[in-house]
C-alpha cells in the first residue's frame, strides 16, 4: 500500500509527530483541524459559526493538495466545548456537505488545546486508487 502525507508546517506537527493529511491507498484521513488563522491565532474567538467554517476551509484546502474534493468525504467528527451551539456547527457543515452528506458525529468535550477554540473537526475520505 502506498502512503502520501501532507504537512501544513504548523509547529505542532513536529512537536507531536503527525501530518495534516494522510492518504493510505484509497483512504484519506484529515487530522483534527482547529480554527486557526494563517498567522497561527485562533480564528474568530467566540463565533461558533465562523470557527466551524474556518475548520472546514482548512480541511478543503488540505484535501485539495492531494486532489481530493469535499464530495469524497465519508465521515466527519466534530468536537466542541459547547454542544448548545450545535446549530451553528450544523449550519457550517451543511453549507459544505449539503449535496453529499457524510456520516458525522458531534460531541462535547471539556476543552480543546486553546481556551478560545470552540470546535475541532476531523474528516475521512475515500477516493479511487491511482
């Protein structure tokens, strides 16, 4: 089986030992994606919808580096520190996946790596070999 990795250059990748995206054969896995701006700051503190959109934008851009579209995503996992904002997260998710909805999970966790982060999203995709 062939493996292809995409790195974002985030300092956490080398500190923790992970990559942004891993393609293993026809399976593609996007690591937990936090709402971070290009300069490394938390995107839109306090704004659940904007943070979810930012996570999904990063996922889209990361998959794109392997030529994979969001329509290939078969599963997402959303981890939030405030489940009461589920409608905001759902709105962003539906904007992206409305025509090709993946299986998904939304769960509340006690905290994320930065106190201003409200959500982190993972994604798995299936693509053709080759």
